């Protein structure tokens, strides 16, 4: 198969990274923010896999790492969702702007 | 002859204080502790003389040296020379007087005496420590009790004053810390390790350019404690808000910590830098002397008067140190001791007046000699001492400073000396104004006239004892100064 | 193999066992909170004790997990902290109906920290980090009903997820640049190329987030304020301490070759942290929030120490964390007690505290003095050594700034003391009965505060274990 | 025989008296304090006289010259090797003479006070202070060391302060005491600096060594001090002038005289002791002590001359216009001390024959007696009439004959009527002036005329002027107790006799004594002047009449000026109040409060203000936190990658 150069893939991952960050900065809805964080993590996964495949194909460090990231991300998401639900119970909203009681 | 006992005694007293309760027990314990300290101080003095007489030429006597923190080569290293002994005596005197003066302290008496004792411990430790770390440690130990003493038992804007004092003194010790670090990392013993040991550092010569950097830190840092000119503003507020005993301690002892530090750490360890900067020191000291004296003229509160005059008098200490001649430095030390006793006595007298009349405004007092002759006499003696009357300690110290100062032939130094001499006239003016109004003249206790004037009582036995102790000290120096000079000659 | 596997990982194993015991209790018949508390505290004490027996060094799972006396010591410090926290939170938990969960979460984070500290590999490190932070989010939300608690939890999980995202990105870049995840191999490949610097910055930000270094600190105050006091104290002491340990070891081993770079970074960051922390702390009225900012300032001082990058530095950091455990937990202990009984957490509530509760006042005061660094409390020694190790590099500008900032920090600590001793108050906090566990915790803390400093050999011992370059 | 066996007692006994009376007086000796003090003084006086006899007639003279003897000496305060304050006792003609004067007058005053101060409720304290003063004065005259003299100088100052302010509840007394102390203190500043200079160059504080080093023109100190100048004048002149300023302050010379008249607020016996006989002549004594050094620098001596002459003259003028009898006496004291000083200085103008020295001390000696006599007499009168104002007096001779006679004697003595004491000393002074500087001589001559005038004005106003029966007949206590009469008699006798002592044989500059021959012809002019003055006074004041007012009106401006003491007090008031207080002290206090302290507070305020301003950082929204987070990373990365490249 004809190999795509590493830089392209890195470009994709970086783009993903910044998209995620943009989402995190701009979205009001907590769930959406969580999703954009997932985007960041995925961009990291792509990085790992790509590095592993292109630069250090003899060991599988990167791939394994990405596996771990996926699992941990799942756990993180679970806890986050739980917290958000609880937040909804208390605030009757999951709008991040609504939850700014503590400041200064 | 162990010096550590000087630290242990107050410690034991403090712990004992925590155990007992009720004003009776508390004050008895505190007093007995102080008495033991005084006795021990005298024992030290005698032992010191014996050793010297035995021809012991060592720089420091009664040395003790234990390793404390190996990695930084920090030692618990203490020892005493004449100057320390003099300072220890001073501390013992003022402590006992302070406790006697606050004999009938009702509010939170246990804590009060506890903190006082802690303060004295800090002072003792500071005066005997030969290791910069130990020195710094005790320097800071002595700060916080002052904050609490002023803030809890004080009067007037006590919180403000307490905070101001604590912060400015902390600022001073922060600078001292930087200097310490600098000294530490720029000296290497033959063994190749850094050291905090005063004596060793004095041997190893600190490179001049390094001295030039760190001398200001050290000097200003300690200077804050002894009311160096622009950093003296904690003195008036702190002294005037503090309870009597605390004022005595502040002015009597803790301002001397600074002077002692300037002498021991700044000047002795960094002589070249001291030479280089001495003109600045001289100028600041002279400003403090003159301007403090003039500022005093305008004060209307007795405690403010004494506080500002302390600024002016501590100027003499710095002047003597800055002059760097042997005589002048001797004079500076004498001035420390003398001012310690004298200002403590003054504050004691003011405190006694205040306890009875509940005012410190010069304008509201008058002719108290009629109703409280003893206190008035004490007041007069303190006043005369502070205006440098021969026969009392003030004169001896000041004339020594002048003599030493005059040996510097540069014009600037001469002018500084003349101005300093001139300040004794100003001192006479404000002291006499206060005395003439408060002690002499027609009897008056408040604006309303001598209404409760006749109900006033004279000093109680404890107050008399306190005053007597301090006066004895003052006379001992004023009438027979030679023992003191012999003591601090080295 | 198995035997030294057990010996080397003994602490992790014990924690795991405790977690399982608690889980079983949870699914098993319900027993009273008191029993669980007693049991839990007993087990934690056991864990602490076990930490002191037989600690040799070695590594497992080809360098994934490594341990040495210093690491063991660090773990012991953490276990000690955990014990104190659990003792203090006892009478808050009594009324709570999820006691086992609390302990499970708590111990999970502790386990994560252990792994993080003794990680020899970025993967292990990452897992440890996550394990120590995700349950914390849940704990922050432990007062389920409270708005602030849930808000705090949300803020924490969001920012920590973001932080770990960036951290991971950094790790991926490091991996890309060096081709390995093992610290020992990595050190050889670090050349300080710009990609590596960028990667390092990302990594650093991950750490900085955890130990709340300015400008990565903003979550701290809110979370501290919102979370239950027990969790706050845990956050402020234990999790910070663990990350600090990991940070120091990573910095000194992996990124040694680019020391010049990170020295400057830490210089900037420490100055920023001290300043901002102090400036914010001046103004706080909620005492937890105040302690949050003060702890930020403390981190700044620790960073100053870390810049020393000598054996002295490591020792000083570990030593300071130990002292910090005592001082901060003592302070939080009082705060926890007060807020558990009266629910009052404002600084102004503490006016006239001395009139009603002299003992608690003295405990709090001593703790604050230790935090401020007043002799003869241990805090003085801790700060002194940190700054000395910083000064070892000869950068006196940094030292002067730090030293002068001490004044500001003094101001706000004394502000509390002033409130306690000097200010009058018409409705002061009523007289409190100190429960046995809390009392025990306080005693431990106070003794620690006094002894750790004055007894020189504690520091000497730590120093003998430490490393540096 | 050896002095050291007993000489120490002379100063120490009064000290002991002070301590005992001061500590226990009020309680235990409330009555007997006076007796106790007096007894001590008797002993001291006897010792002093014995010492004098011993010195002058037995052991003092060694091969025809009176040698200074250092009876005892020990190091009190060591500044540096060679430079130390030594407390000691120096006996030479001058000091021995002073010893006698001080003890004798002090004794008289002690005795007089027994009656005068009876019933005072601080009787014991009064005697304690007297003892303190006597001690200090004796210490002063016996000093071996220039700083020792300074020390006792200060001590006499403070004891005079205490005694002037003895009636401490009178604001005027307090003010006077303060004034006296502060003015003299200001003068002492000069003295101190002078001492510093002299000590620096001569490297010693001991009188003998100092004089010997500075007079020996080929010694190193001499070359140094002669070599250096300051502001164009040689340093030596500066030093000596400054020292003299100290003396002028104590001796109330113009323009530092203002404190002496006010000092009359004190009890009259005190004025007799301190402000007539002893303390105020300390300045003269000081100059005499350092006379050899002064002789090197004639310019300073000339300054002294002028100041002395001007003081003598102006004070005499003022004295003519005052109505408070004690103030008149005070101004006459100033005037007489003026004599003593200018005669010390005047040889500088002409052929410096040193007779000025003994003439001056001779006048000091005689003046002590008749002036204290005058004061005690005045005291008796005041004690009798209870007022100081001349206008309320007159014709009391009937009621107090003894006082009248003694007072008359004293007046004649001071006016210089032969053969009373004043005549001889004044003759010597005038002689010296005549020999050296005619102008000064004429001033002195006129002054002596004026002196005669105002003294007899005083005399007539008190004892004649109004008709005898003038309300005082019904006075409870008559002329006064025996204890008040005795001193008057003793002093009167002294005032008559002491003139015949061949003073210059004993007390002279070089110690071997000198012969001063005064031709009778020379005495004509002064005596004539004196008599003229007396006649004028007789015309004006013998009987109550309008002439004085007319005269005053005729003189107009001069009279008013003199009446207002030439506005010196106003001048000083202006300087202190306007310049020192409002000009320096107020600004200093203000600066301290608002600028220095203001800076400190400002620091605190700004810190808090900054923390207020940056609080928006903590906006409370997670997203902004994340943005800051990312911003931090970008900044760090940017900076450090850039730095790395650079």
C-alpha cells in the first residue's frame, strides 16, 4: 500500500487537538465540552499510533499506550457524566455559565 | 558554666507557667523564673571575670558546639564575650522589671507572662549564639510574641501597630536571611564546606565584592530592628500601643537585637564593606538622631515622646558602629545597655502614670510630683538619664560615642559628630518640656483639672522594686563605668 | 520473584487488600459507620506501620515499577497523611451514609499516587496519575446534595481531564522524539531540541496543574472551597505531595540534560506562583479558599527549592512536604471540626475564637505559624532549607523576591491569628467538644510540627536518602 | 602633710549628705534635715580651711613657687590608651581659693536657710539639693581633668535646675528652671565640642598634660593644631572660643545671660549661693584654668575682653531700671562677672603682663562675699515684706537694723568705696585695664559709677525712700531668727576684711606671686565715680519724689529699652518658637507622619489594591481557566523555545 507521510497524519492529529480545544473553550454544554476533551485524547492516540508505526515499528509501546488511554478516557468520561448528572440535579442545568458561584 | 541554661531557664519557666493557673501562681512563677535568670546572669558575669583574670584570652568563653543539621553544616554553637555578657545582664534586668511592672495583669495573665518569658528566651539565645543560623532562629523567635503582646494587651490602634511591627521586623529578618545565604555560600572552610559559624567566617575572609553586595542586606535588615532611619516607623506606633512591660521589652531589648546584629554580623564579618558604606550609615544615623529628636518635640503623648527619643538614641548606637573606631564601637555597646535600662525605666514610669491617670497626654497631666512623688522621681531620673546627665548611664555612653566619633578626621564624620552632639540640647528641650508639664507645675490630671488628683496613689511595692532595679543598673553604669568598659573592651 | 514482588510492592498490595476488604463490607451486611471507621483507621495504621519494615530497592516489570528507600519514605509520608485525614474526617463521616465508598475512593487515589511515585515509565506514571485524580473528582462531589460541591467536582473533572489531555499530548511528543517511554532510556535521548522543549512544557503543565502552579492553578481555589473539608485537606496536602515527589524525580532524572531550560522556567513560575498566591490570599474570606491560595504560595516556595536541583533540594522538598502534611492538616483539622459542627467557614467567624476554644485556637495558631515559617515551628526550618537550596544556585534575585514575599504571607496568616485572639465578636463559635479521633490527629500534627523541625536528625535522615545533581 | 588622707572627704561628705537626705530625708529627717546638712557643711568648711592653710602656708610652696598638687586621681572611664576621664583632686592656688569660697558661702547659706526655709514641706529635699550642689561645685573646682570639669559642670547645672524649680508648682519657677538649664546646656554644647577638639589634638584630657603639650611650641600636638585651620580660623581659636562659650553660658555673659534674671524665681538663699557666689563664676574659673592655653591665642582673649566689657556695661544699665530687687542683684552679678572676664582678656591688647589673672580671681573672691551678703540681705527683706517689688518697700531700716547695716556695707563694697573689699579688687582690675587698653578702662570706669548708682538706688528704695511707719510694724516675726542674722554678720565682716589680704601673693598666674602697686593717685578717679553715683542715687531716691519718673521720661527710648532688658528675651522667644519649633520640629514631625510612615502604609495599601484589581483572573468559569491554562503553555513554550534558539 502506498504510505502516507507521517507529517500528514500529525497534521490531522494536531488539527483534531485544536478542534477539541476550541470546542472546550467555546461550548456551553458540559457534555459537549466532555466530548471535545475526548477529541483531544483521540488526537493523542493518533499521535501515538503514528509515531509507533512510522518511527519505532520494532516495539509496540505507542499502541499499547493508546489502548490504555482509551480505557482511562472511558473511566474518566463515566465519572464526568456522573458528576454532570449530579450537577444537573443540583443546578437544574448543565450549562457551564450557570455554574460560576465560586469565584475571586 | 553552661550558657544553654540561659535558654533552658526561661523555657522551664514558660512550661511551668502553662501548668499553673490563677494570677497568683502565674506571677509568682514568672517572677521567680526571672529572679533565677538574673542570679544566673550575675554568676556568668563573675565566672567571666574569673576566666579573664585567669588569663583566658579566647575570643569567646563558655563555648558549646553541637552539630544540628549536618547537610548544611548548621551547628548549635553558643558562646559569650564581654558584649554578650553585658547584653545578657541587660535582658535579665529588663525582664524582671517588666514582670514586676505587670504584676497585677488581669487579662489572660498566663498567656501574657508566657509570652514575656518566651521573649526573654529569644533575646538570650540571640545574644549568645555564635552560629548564624541559631542567631537568625532566635531573632525570629523574638518577633511573634511581640505581635501577640501588643495586639492582645495593647491600647489604642493596637492591631494596626502590632501588624505593622510584625511585618516590618519580618521584612528586616527577610533581608537578614538573604545576607545569611550570601555569606554562607561565599565562604568555604579549609574542609571545603560552607559554614554558618561566626568565628570561622570571621577567619575566612569574604571576598570584597561579595561583601559589597550583602552588607546592605545585613545592615538594613538588622537596622530595621534598631530603627534605622527610613525604617523606624514601627517604633512609635509599636511602642505606644504596647502594654507597659512589652514596651519596656521592645525598646529595652529587642531594639538592641538589631544593634548587636549590625555589630556582630554586618560589621565584624564584612569589615571592608563596612568601611566602604560607613558614610551612608553615618548619614542615616545622624538623620535619625537629629530628626528623631526634633520629631519628639512635637509629640503630645508621653509614650510617643519616649518612642521617638528611642529612635534618636538608637541613632547613637548606629553612629558608633558606623564610625568603626574602637572607642566608638565601645560607646555604641554602652549606649545599647544604657538606653536599654533607661528607656525601660521611662516606659515603666509612663506605664505607672497611665495606670493611675488613664491618660498619657502631656497636656492633660501636671504637677504629679505632689500626689505621686516616687513615680515622679523615677520619671525625672529617667528623663535626666536620657538627656545625658553625668552620673547616669546615658552620659557615659554618649560621651564615649562622641570621643570615638571625633577620632575620624574626615569632614563628614566631624559634621555628623557635631550634629549628634547638638542633639543633646534638643533632647534637653523635649525632656524638660515634658517633665516641666507633667511632673512640675500646678496639679492637673485631666482637662477638667485636679478632680481625681487627690485620689491618686503612689507606686506599690512591685513598681518600686521594678524601678529600683533599673535605677540601680543605670547608676552602676553612670557612677562607675569602668567595669563595663573593662567588660566590653575585647 | 514472587517474594521480592511482594516485598517491593508491599504498600501497594496492602492498600489494594484494604480496598477489597471495604468493598466486601459494602456488599456484605451493612454495619455501623463507627465500626467501619475504626476498622479503616486501624488498617491505615497497619499500612503505615508496614511501610517501615524491610525497604530495599529494586525494580519490577522491566523498569515499569521501581522503588528505593526515598520512595518508600515518600509513600510513608503519604500514608501518614492519609491516616491523619481519615482521623479528622471521622466525625464528618459518622453522619454520612457512604462511608465505605469514601474510603474506597480515597484509597484508590492513594494507590494511584503510590504507582505514580514509583513509576519508572511514562505509561505507569500516566495510569498512576489518572488513578489518583479521577476518584478525587468523585470525592469532591461527596456532599451530593450541595450545589457548591457538585460545581467543584465539575470544575475539577473538566480541568483535570483537559490537563491530562495536554499531558498526554506532551507524552506522545516525547515518545515521538525519543522513541521510548522508560525514564532511564529516555534520559539518554533528551537533547533539548525545540520539539522536546515543547513536549516538556506540556508535561510540565500536567504536573503544574496538579500542584497548582500559576497560571495552571485556577481550579484550585474553587474546588477547595466547594469540596468537603476532608477532601480539600486531602487535595491540598496528599495529592500535591505525591505529584511533587514524582515531579522532582522526573525532573532530576529524565530532564537532567535540559536543566538550564527548566531552571529558567521554574524561576519564572515560582515567582509568579508566590506573587499571585499571596496577592489572592490577602483578600479571601472563606477560610478554605484562603488556605487554598496560601498553599499555592507554599508551592511557589517549594519550586524555589526545586530550582536548587541538588541533593539538598530533594531533601528539602521531601522534608517540607512532611512538615506541610503536619501543619496544613492541623489547620484543616480545626477548620474541619468547626465546619462539621457549626458549618461556618468564614474568616470573620473565627473572631473571638480564643475566648470560646483556647485549645483549638492554639492548634490553629501554631499550624498557621508553621505555615508562615515562624520559629520554633517546623515550618521555619522547612522554608529555610528550601530557600537555602534555591540560593545554592547563586540566584539571589529569586531568593530576595521569595524572602520579601514572606512578608505578605505573614500578613495574611497573622490576619487569622488577629481574628482569633484580638477581634471581638458578639456571636463567636460556641465551645466545641473535640472527638477522640480528631484529638489524636491534632496531637500527632502538633508533635510533628514541634519535633520535625527541632530534631535535626529527621532532616539528616531524609538528606541521606536523597539524590540530586 | 599629705592631703590624700582627708581631702576626699571634702566633696564626698556633701554627696553623702545628698544621698542620705534624698533617700530618707522626707521620712526620717523632716525636721532635723537642716541641722544635719549644716553640720556636714561645718565639717567640710573646717577641712577646706585647713587645706587652704596647709597649702598656702605650709606645704604648697616649693622653692618659692606654688606647685599644683594632684592630691588623688583614679581612672574613671578609659576611652583609649592615654585618653581617659580621670576623677581626681587638683590643688593649686586658684582651686584652693575657690574651695574656701564655696565651702564658706555654702555654709552661710545653709545656716541662713535654717530660718528662711523653715516650715517648707520639702525642707529635707531642699537641703539634699543644696548638698548635691555643694558636692558638684567642689568637684568642679577640684577637677584635674577637662571632662571631669564638664561632668561637674553639668551636675551644677542640674542642681541649679532643681533648686530654681524648687517651688515646682509655680509655673514661673518651672519656666525659669527650664530656661536656665536649656540655655546653659546650649552653651555646654560648645564646651563639649571644644573639649573634643582639644582632646583630639593634645591626645589627653588631663589639664596639666594638656596645657603642657599645647603650650610647648615645638611639640607635635602644637604643630598639628597650629597647622590646621577651619573656615579660615586656626582650629585652636575655634576650640578655645567654643570652650569659652560654655563658660559664658554658665557665667551668664551676653548674649547668653537671659537665664540668670529669671533664675531669681528660686529661693533667695539659693540665688545667693548659686547665682551670685559660686556657680556663675565657673566660667571665669574655667578660663583661668586654661589661661596658659588662652595666652597662646590672643584673638580669643580679645573676644573674651569685649564680651566681658559689654556684659559689664549693659547689665549695669539694665540694673538701673529693674524694680525687682533680686533682678537688680542678678544684673549686677552679670556686670561684676563681666569685670572678672574682661580683666582676664585685656592683657591680650597690650604688653601682656599676666596680672589680669590674679586681679580677676581676686575680684571673684571678694565679690563672692559681698554679693552673697547682698542676696541674703535681700532675702531677709523679702522674708520680712513678702515681696520682691521695690515699690512696695521703703523705710524698713527701723524694723531690721542689722540687715540695714550689713546691706549698706555690702553696697559700699560693691561700689568700691575704700577700704572695703570691693575697692581693692576693682582697683587691680582697673589698673590692668589702664595698662593694656584705655578704652576698656573707660568703660569699666563708667560702669563702676553706674554700679554705685544702682546699688544705692536699691539701698535707698529698700531702707529709706518712704516714711518709716509703713504698715510693716505689725509684722509677726521680726527681723528674722538668729540663724538668719549670723550669716549676715559673718559675711559683712568678710566683706570688710578680705580686701586686705595680699591676694596676688598667693594666687597668681605663675604661682610665685606678684606685687601690684597701685598709686593712690590712680584710685581717685574710680572713687570719685563711685561717690558721684551714690550722690545721684541719693538725690533721686532718698525721699519719695517725682525726679525718677521725669528722668525716665527724659531718657525715653533708652530707658524703655533697658527696662525691657534690650529685648533679648523676645529675640530668644522668636528664635525658639518661630524657627526651631515651627521651622524645624513641626516639619520633621509632619514628614515622619505623612511621608516616611506614609510610604510604609502606601506599600501595604498598594498590595491590597493590586490584589483587588487582579481578582478577575479567578473568573469562576472553567473555560476561562482552560484558556489561561493553554495561554500559560503557549507563553512558556514560546519564550523558551525562542530563548533556546537565541
